[in-house]
């Protein structure tokens, strides 16, 4: 049996490759860049630990703990400090703690009594009859009212997708919300009755899941998984063509100035959508990968600033803050990174990780670094009562950071399913198929590894 080809060393490709190797199946992982991890990127500098992509991971499933154990990641885990449990939202220029319990919601100054009354009525509103595909904004207005959309969901969508709730599809961007309404008729009822179903599946709700990272940031995870692959991890290999052949699949790729080919029993394509669209797929299907070039991506700059603790007036006693668009600030949100984890800043200093751009203000993401630093500092100084200048600053620009699951996104998911149906042994994964959540993309690696193993049993039963 020839090895399985995995193309793209983002977290889905790395997890799948590692699990296949753990099943004693041969695997080769091809990555176009020098390093593994995709948008996961951690950097230690001057005593600060900066995260440019995802900052944390939610421990939502026991499979994650299994992966950490068998890969050696368990010894590197750092759980978030309990003081980071609080979340903040900006309203009228003030940083206000978000309510965590029902009683605190009704006492909170974040929402008017009209908004609170609307929430009380939510369980009595009829479920959606699917007259058309709703946007997140339409869904929230219908179930909770406009104020909840403007001040809470707009900020949440910016924090998760860097997206626009008026364009984002609820059925594709937030499928669990859509399913909860269809199954339970209400978001509030789903919170109560869905807990039993989650427990049966071995899942923990995102509200209750522990937040974690690793001693030197999330980059430890892709580095460790790639190290476990050893010589089967191939960096600087740009795949140009995937060809279906009688015995499986042929990968053509460029490594430096050389053009190379390798035959494989099966293929997982786990690159970004725009990278996938550049690959020539030659197979029995009439479809190709070009459609994925039409998937919209939000541009984002991650800006990490360090301050002396004595210069910051806010206690930073929480996870971070989100900013609704109506507040007219330049940042989408800020994580209180050194509150989350103790090793993110030198003694007597704090680290604040902010995000700029997205679909709200895409033109800001590509600004020169110095302008970004000044702009973010101006917002933070106003919101968090910062009196001094930053003593550390670093940033990273992602021109295509997060795929946008906008209304009509089903055409891309259908395209993936049809290609996989037409071409046995060919699989497509990544955050444009499974959503942006890091945990979901890790868990999809388990699914791909099992599916590929089962496929190989049908085509080479005595070799698996």
C-alpha cells in the first residue's frame, strides 16, 4: 500500500497525519511554506509571548485530551487563569462586564429593559420555517430584537469571523444555533435540554469548556505534531496537480527549483480555499477546485502591545473585550493575554492582543505597522485608561485570515461533498469546510483519519 498524501499543514492536516501514523498507516504531509500551523503563529520576543492567529483552544471534547496525551502535548498544557472568566463589551465608550447569569443579565446596564423583555419572550417565538436562508442578523432580530443584534451579536461575529452579521449565514456560520431552534424551538430551551445530548456525545458546551494553550503558545501544538511525523513532513513543497490514476492518486509538486511526483493511495486536501483553487485536479469528476476562489476572506491584522502594569488603569480582570461596530472604534476586540496566561509578559508588564480590519473595516488591516500601533494604542488608551506609551509592539498581517460563511455558502459545501462522492479516496478539509473554531478543525482530523482508514480497508484490505 502506498502512503496517504495530506496537503496543507494547518491543524486539520497535522491532526489527520498524526492520527494516521498512530494507526500505523503510512502518510506524507506536504506544506507549501517553511513551517507547520497555518494561521497558528506564536512568537516569543523580549519576554513577551505574542499570538498572531488563534489565542486559545476550548477543551470541548475528550478526543482533544486523547490527542494531547498520545502526542506528548499534555506536559505543555497551560489552562487559563480563573480570573479570566469574565468577558467585557463596550457600550457608550465604556467597558462593561457581560452578564454570566440570568439575574446579572437583568441587572446589567448593557441592555435596556426593552431588550431584556425581548429575551424573556424568546421561548415563545415560533421556529423558522425556512422560507429563505437567513443571515445571522435576520435570525437575531427575529428571536431577540435589534438591540441585542447591535450591541452583542455584531461584536461576537466580529470576534469569531471578523465578519458582518448582515451577510453571514446562520445555517452555515452558526449551524448549532440553527439546529437548536429547529430541534428545541428556542435558544433558551436548547441551553437546558441540549446539555444531556452533549454529555452523551462526550462534549462540553463552549460556555463550560476550559480554556487552554501551551507553555510557549499554540505554536507548540503544530510544532509537536509535525515533529512526530519526522521525515514524513515535507516543508516548502507546493502541490500543483492532483491526478487520479488506476492505483490511486499522483501528487505533482514543486520543491525549490525541482518538479517532483509521488503516488499515493488516498489524498486529503487541507489547504486554505484560495490555495486549493490554484491546484489542478484531474479526476473522473466534471467538477474542479476553481470554485473555491470565490470564497470571501476577511483581512485581519493582529496587533500585540505591551505596557507597564502601573500605566493601565483598568484591572484587566477578564478574558478581553469586544467592540460593536456602532461604537466607532478601530479595533474589533482585544484579549487581555497576560491575564489569561501568566507567562505572556515580563514582571510588572501586561500584554494586550488586538485585532483590526475584518469585514467591518477591511482597509485598516493593511495599514503600515507604525500607523496600526498608534491607532490601536489610541483606542486602548481611551477604553482602558492607559496613561503611558507601549513598551512593546509587534504585529502580523493576514490578508486572507478567516473564510466568510455568507448567505449562499451552501454551494461550496455541496461542491466539496460532490467532489468526494465522485472521487473515492479524495477528501477535502479545513476551516472553509468546518468553520473557524480551532477545536472543530482538530476534531475533523479524527473524522478524516477514520474515514481514510475505512476507505483503505475496502481497496487494500490485506494491507491496512
